[in-house]
């Protein structure tokens, strides 16, 4: 019989209230500091994002301790439990959501404010993880421009606490062994996590069912310490001090202290290993999450007397940071994100200033809002008021989303908003399949076809193809687009976990060309500079002149020669001018001295010489390889820069959607440099 269902069998040493542990606040400090450092200075702590996993284990331990104690005493109340959660979570969250809305009202463009409103509603409803799952991943570039991105972890915790207490109470009342139930649930979640992480890492990162095992690890620990502490401690001592390891084991009176010190040191080493070995390119959580989860488990298990806990975690500085860790988590990311939105390029000193501001705001939030509300009287009035206010905040955010970001705030910036929201692919293309290969096709009256292969920098040219076909279908090739977002248009490349679908792109395009005689032209293009200079989305490092770089160019040349051997015309399209200076949002200047009308227009663009210095070697090498292999080379910079590269056309209209893609309107009307590929 489970101890929770048989109170008489439970040790009377179980206290009605958990004893405060300063070392757990110190462990919270480790978690929040690692997350903040990763967000502000990612190169300093590549695995800092595992601080969230530390939080999950701590939360599972503390909340499970409360639930188990209440069930053991027979006075557990769902209403009191959720009232406590509301008083703990809502006050600081409401303040941050309102602050983001107010600040965003003055500094965000309509489409930015629309997204903020959606994320406000999702944050207030604790479903942010599901919303983000439909957008970019946690580590994508545009994630930096989402001030409420970080609320995904809070959503998972609250989803856990909607389901978990109900299941535990049912198990207890039906006489099941609660520890067994928790272990089974945790094992199922862990298996789902490991099984999904390789083929769907974004979903595995955000879905609750693949994260719950981390909170359940804390639940297992809470159960063992409350109801099986003596047995579990004895079992560990028998294993650790086994004669195989110790010829002369320590005295019984010393074993507990030695064991706790050992547990705390091993736990710390596991966390350090996680911070050093894990990075954002790895399949995470997966098995890698065992490092922070196991490390946190052992540190809590060691108790307040373990050396690491007593000396490192329980010191005053760490405890202070741990106490304000929740509001600090809420504040730091919006401040860093807004800074990135406003400044595009953010200096290390500015990021440090943002972190310090976050600490100040976190302390003020804790002292003036969180602590008085959580610890004061009139619980039910506060709970009801907080619930109503949170619902209002969510509705206000949802209204901002439905209204398109309250465009009346910034009507004069409509052209910037319109340009940023445009994307013409796949448009009127029809999705088709040939022998298992999917592609997009738009026919014309001319039987011959041009096949475009590459990434979104090739997709951006579809509006021009569509316009040419609609105007003169008899003299314009039909078009096939075989593309993949984030795919380098070179065969045989090794990609990170999220971009594994790119591995077969070029061979699939070659097969389409071979098996379809009507394909007489192949156009190859990518955001070459990003891949070949910094290795973005790739599993190996790149850089002009590196072995990987040379190998990639050789493979590209061989690929072009194979196409030419099939008697196909081949075009290689080099980079368009790129950079944040060409992003239409860069046309908007935010000047706080001009309050309340903070936004005004400014010129945007980038000197061509700067692009040549940064990427000229890559562009020249690509052109030489393509020409030698028999391809024709299109250099968009020759058409888009005169001599400098502007982000607006002669009519002062934005030419770009963002810093790396032309907007469909401009492509359709003026990107005539691509026309020869379809005629």
C-alpha cells in the first residue's frame, strides 16, 4: 500500500510545512544567471539556456512537496493550491505584460505590435509554447525580436500544474502507489522526448508532454525525501561505501556528511558539464537534458549541509539573486529584446546595462508588488482581483492582435509595415509530386520550364516569374521551384538537426531535371554569404579558404558540370545586398527625446564597399567556379547598387521585406535582372 494512501505508515517526521532552504534559492540563482548570461552574452555561456531545466526540477520538487504534504495531512485543497499559484505567478507577470504593452505602444510598428498582442494573450493564457511552436524556433534569429518569447517555460509549468495534482489525487484516492505513478509518467515523457527530438526538435523543445519528465524528476525527489528518506539514504550509503570501493569505509556517524558532500559536488560537476558541452545546435532536450536535470536532482538531494549547497549556494549574494529570480526572468528578456528592436546592433555595454536594469526592476517588483500580494491577507479578494486583471490584460493583447497592431498609432509608417509583411511565395504555385519528390509548379503556354533551386533567396524571385508568365505566357518558361528554407544550394552539405531536410534538396532537383526533358534551364541561388562565411544552419564550420569552404565550391562546380552535361542552361544567382541597414524597419528611428511621438523616418542603406570588404571574396570565388563549370552568373548587386546599396527605390518605397530578402512588390515590378532565366 502506498504511504500516501496509508497515513499511519508514514513517518511522523514529515513536517506540516517545508523547512526553508537557502541553498535552493541559491540554485535558483544559478538557473537565472545562466539564462540571463546566455541571452545577453551567448558566446560566454553556450549552454546557459539549460537554466530553464534547472527551474523545472526545482519547481517540480517544491510544488510536489506541498501537494504530498497536503494529501498526507488530508487537507489538500485545489482551490487553495491554485490560489497560491495565482498569487505567486500573476502579480509580476501582469506588471511585465502591461509594461511591454505600454512601451510597445510608443516604439513598435503595427506588425510588431500585432505580434506582441498575440504573445500577450498567449502569455496571459499560459499557452505561449503552443503559439511559438507555429512560429520560429527558440534559437532562430527572429526570436530575438519577440519580447515575450520567454513565457514558453512558464506556460509549460502552469500546464503541468493543471494536470498533475488531479492525477496524483486520483492515484492516491484509488490506492495506487503514487511514486510508481510519478515514475511511469516521467518515463513516458522522457521516452517521448528522446524519440521526437531528432526529427522534430522545435516541437520537442516546446511541447509539455516532452518536458514534463523534468518536473516529475523533482516530484520523485520530493516523494523520496518526505516518505522514503531513511530507506533511500541507507540504500545510497550501501552503494557508495561498498567494500568494492572502500577497503575501510568511513564510520557510520560520518557517512551521511560525506555522502551529502559527494552528492553536491557531483551535482555541481554535472551542471558545469551541461553549461560547457551543450549548445543550441544540439538536439535538445533529448538525452542531453539529463545533465542539468541530474545535476539539479543531486544538489537538492544533498540537502542544505552538502558542501556546495552550504558554501556556494547558500551565501547571501546567491540567495538574494534566487529570491528575485522569477521577476528577473520576466524582466530581462523583454528589455534585451526591445533593445535589439530599437538598436539593431547592440553593444556589449548596452546589453550589460540592460541586465543591470533588469536586476533593479526585478528587485522593485519583488519588494513592492510580488511580496506584499503573496504574503498579505485577504487572499480570496486578491486571487479574484488578479484573475480578473490577468483576463483583461489578455483581452487587451488579443485586441491588439485582431486590430493589426492598432495601426492608427503609426499610420504614416504603413509602407514599412506593408513591406515587412509581404512574402509572395508560394503564391499561385501549385504543389505537385514526381516519384516522391515534392515541388511547386506554375505552367505557361511555352512547353519549356525553368527550375529554381535553393533557399528563400531563390523563392523571393517567384513574383517576377509570375508577372512575366501572366504578361507573356507564350514566350516565358513555366517555372518549378524546388527549395528549402535555410538550405545551401550545394550538394553533400552537412546540416544542423533542424535543417536535415536540406540534405537531399540538390539531388532531388538534379533528378527532376534528368527525368523531365521540358526543364531546359536551372537557376541556383542561396544566401551564400551567410552559409559560406559563418556556417549558419550547417553542422560544420565554414569561412573563406577553410577546407569546408573549398570542398563546398568543388561540389558546386561538379554539380553545375553535371547539369551542363545534360545540355541544360545553368545560372548561378549571387547574393543580393544584405544587412540590417536595408531592413525597412531600419527606416524608422526611435527617439526618446521626442516623446510621445517617438518614431520618425530616417534614410537606410549600406555602402557597396562595405559589402565588398565583407563578402567580396566569397562572391568572386562563386562566380569563378560557376563560370569555369559552364554556368552564367547573375550579380544582383550590379543592378541594386548605384554605387551604394539603398533600401528604397526612386519613389522612396522600401525595396526589402527584411535585411536579407527583397519584397514581392519590388521583385514583381523591377527585378528584371532575373528575366533572362525564363526566356
